[in-house]
């Protein structure tokens, strides 16, 4: 939770800067790495990145991290039977989808945390209900441990099972912005209209980094 608080603090701090002058922060863990260049020791910063993954999408097709090569994308975690924050989150994610619909360098990736019920056919029905008929917005599922580990270790968001919670699961409503190098560049409350607008603005800023 402390790390997530830091993410939001950094996102808010950088959001206060002039849009044309600023670059988005790189979030997550980082470590120094030495290399030799022209006989001299140079220290680079190695940033946390999203690791390799393999899940199954709403079309019963294998989706891996390589499907997002050369793209920025927004990730979130949900489950189709959720009646609390998920409907709000995905109404807001639809705004992001519509804003960047057809953009070849932008994707969306929603991970189900309900590995038992959210099989491909269920995800397909869910996507169709939202009006998603293409592959720009992927809805995926996988082994419970794989989904939970990548959520907490890589995307830095909490998910879990709770028999007393709505639908038997708990999760946070973050939209996580990931760059083309698979680094974390922002975290936004997917239930908050203002933060979703900030996400859209920051996606434009991030795309501009690759045009300079």
C-alpha cells in the first residue's frame, strides 16, 4: 500500500507540471547496473518491467507479452460477476477505448481474477456486452497464481479471494499505464472520472515521447 501511495503521489506531482514540458515518471523498483563504455565504468538505471506472460483471451487465443511489443497499454484487474467497482471501471475504460480506438500503438488489457468462472466464452460475452468486437481491448484469464502474482509483483495492485466480499473476490481499481519498454508509467483510480481524464492526457504525453 505504501508503494501504491507513492505511485499516486508521483502521478499527481507530475500532473501539476506543464503538459508540453513534462515526461511521465517511471514507477516501480529500480537498481543500478554497471557497464564498461570506452574503458570507463558507466552506471545505468534498470527499471522494473512487466515480465513475460501467457494468458487466454476472450477468443480462446493465447495472448503473451509479445502481443504488446511496440505499444503502450493500460492494464486492470476485474471479474465478470463483480457488481461493485467493476462496472464503473469498465464504463470508464470504454472512454479510454473510444478515445484511442484504432490506434495501432495503444492497447487495453483486462485480467480476470476469477479463474474458475471467467472462461473464454464468459469473457467473450462480457466483451460483447461492452461493445468490444476487435482485439485492441483484450480480456484474459489464466492460472490463479499467475494472475495474482503478476498483479501484485509486477503491476503493484492488490487482488485476492474473500468469501465475505462481493462475488467472493477483492481487488483494487487501478488503471496501470505501461510503456513500450514494459515499464510502469502511471496509476489511476479507474472509478474516478478526473483520474481517467488524466490517464487519457498522460497517454498522449507518453505517445509523444516516441515521436521525438
